[in-house]
């Protein structure tokens, strides 16, 4: 029996009620970025999210000078919680540019002890052209001395470290301008007891079974990221996950701000140049979550 016959659609977030399925976090940023996440009412009043052209859009404030705690932005977290499955994110545009730190990820409520899958499925900073896919977990998880079948490159193997275990997808269409200029594409994560795999398909390369709503990961090409579970990393580390999308600023991006040619200091740049964030938005076609029968 193939995966296509075992996966059934559990949740489909799309259309004008997309944001009804998410909570707008307005607490202090746990990642210590230069950002002020606003509640849904404030986000609506500032037009930081909307639905048009049959798509859902998430923006950052790009009109006002910012002050502490940072530039106003949106961080949404799914109302539903998940334990394994196939997660498909169809995106036409992701935030990009100096100072930005956007992400598509999942996390448990007791981070990192319930795991943080794909922190990030999609993650990038500033003018980087590569996508980072990372696991954060408790200290008993590593990707050392395991067999990984993937096209990405391992850049850090200790999932319990502050940087997590991370895999880089360096294709020009994986992140940022290169992703956006082709109309985006699909990020997919398969989370099973045996491990986690992550794919990134450019718009013209999306498998037909994803488009038809009958996805079969066994027929897809080699994933960009492969995080196997076992004695090296117990699958029980990862449970009760929420889907999260957000645009942060600075934070991890401080490390590459200058080398990316963005200037000498991230926070003053983000605070004083609101007009430079007109490209810092998500355009979400839909999100689908499948579970096995």
C-alpha cells in the first residue's frame, strides 16, 4: 500500500476564513528579536493581514519608525495541535530583505522539551539565498553518525545545542528573492515515527499528486532534509506541535547582517527604514495537514 492511499486530509486552511484557524501571539518574542507581535485586532486595524486575490497575506509595519520592543509584525499559531503527519505549505511569496527573519515552523508548548520540528521548515535572514531546516530538541538528540538521504548539506548536528541540528538547501529557488520571483512553491514536511523529511518544490516542479490532493511522498524526489529517529534521537522527543508562521527581525539575523551588505547594525536599520520592508510579507495559497489512516 502506498503512502497516497494511507494519507487522508485532516485540516485545510484556505480562503477568507484562513486566519480563524490561528491565534495571534502578542507576547514578548521568545527568540529575542527586534519585534513587537500584535494581537489580531491591532493587526487588522494596521492592515497587517488580509485576504484578496484568493490568497491570504501577512505583512509587517512598513510605514512608521519603530521603537522598543521593535517593529510591529504578526506571529500566528494554529489552534490545532499535531502529532505526526504530512504538512504542505503552498506559498506564493515569503518575506525577504535586510533585517528580516521569517519562518515557517512547528513547536510544542514546552519548547524545546516537546521538540521544535523544522525550526525551521523554512527559515532565512537578511539577503541570504539559502533555506535552513533545523530541529531543536532536548540534549539526547543528535544527527551524528546516522544515514541521511537528502540533497541538503548538514551544517550542525547537535539538535540539543543552541543552534540545533541544521540542514541547508542552497538552491537559488529555496528562499528569498529566488523563491519569490518564480511565484513561490511548496514546502512539505513528513513527520513519522522513523523521522522527519522536508521538501521544497519550486512552483513549476510541484508533484502532480500534491496538486490533486492525493500526496504520495514515496514518489517524490530525494528530500532536501532528512532527520532520522532512533537510538540517536528518540521520536518521543517530538509531540503536540503547533504550526507557526512569523516574521521576526534581527535576532539570528544579527550574525549575517553586515556580511550580507546590510549595514553596520541591525536594530537601527529596522527601526529607521520602514519603507525597506515592503517585500517582507507572506502570501499563503493554502496549508494542508494530512494524517495516516
